[in-house]
């Protein structure tokens, strides 16, 4: 390995880029889809940013995952969008994708 390069990020035998045992997630559409799926999963019970971060970090990794607060920002956008659209009882639509 060249000096300064991380040795804990490797191409796994399954062909996927991994950080330790966690799957590396690129920025962009793939990451947005992952966040949306994680937030809307029936097992997630619409978690807040900290819980969602803890759940995701078990299986996924991306550069500055916690420091950039991308997960918390995603959840905040979803909560704001849902609040501004109303609730199902009010006839509003509930969205789990803040990017649509």
C-alpha cells in the first residue's frame, strides 16, 4: 500500500468495496435511495437521526458518515415535508422521500 492510503477499505471477495465488514456507499442517488429505504422500512418505525445512524452504521459506511450529519438532515427534511403536507387523517400524503 502507498503511504497515506487506508488499509481497512478493501474490495471484498464478493466484488463490493468494504470498510471492515461494512459496505461502502457512494454519494449521490445510491445513498439517497438507501436513506429513503432505511427510513421507510416497516422495521424502522420512522427513526430519528441518531437511531437511524446507529442502525445504518452496522452495515454501511461512507466518508464522514457521522460528521456531515447527512442522516440527521435527511430525517429533518422528511419530517418537515410530512408536517407541511399534513397527516393522513387530514387528507395529506406522507412522504418518505425528501428528494422527489
